[in-house]
């Protein structure tokens, strides 16, 4: 489990890590393209798993999102823009506000004890 970071610009990103009290597991290296595989996302409420650009470890633009439910399982997240070979990306989670429509504003991010969003990093090949 990642430790709490003190710099809000630096996410706690670990490949295929367990974050917070719930697990988010992704292959640490994935094929570049228009989808991202999530091996497991264990959540206690409907939660969006979101793929972001990584700008030197800082969260950039959202590329795509998929809604995961408590029964878990693997899923593929379809992206609006393809990932690029040799680049790092971040996955984060936002708890759905009940409307089952992803919103960066209305769906609150999952955070660590310091209140900072927590991310899992993966690379493309």
C-alpha cells in the first residue's frame, strides 16, 4: 500500500498496486492503443476507473473511464485517444455520485490519508 505523499503534485503511483483500502490491479506494461486492461478493481460502491496522461508523474488529461461495481472482475477501458508506445499513464478512481455518468466534478476521487488522489501507473510498449 502506498504511503501518504506530502506533495499534492506527486501522486502515489505504483505499478499494479493496492491503493487505499481497495485494490486496483493493472498489468504494469500494456500495448499502446485505444484500450487499457484492468485486471481487478475491488470497490465497495460503483466507482469509475479513469485513465490519465502522465506528465512526469503528474496527472494530465483523462483519456477514458469505465464503471466498476462491487462484484468486481476484469474490464477493458475504451479510450477517446490512443496511448503512445513508451509512455507512462496513470489510473485513478472516482466514486460514482449515483447517476452512472462520469464527471470529473461530481464524482469524487479516491484519496489517501493525506487527502491526495492516489494513482496506479503503467507503461505502454
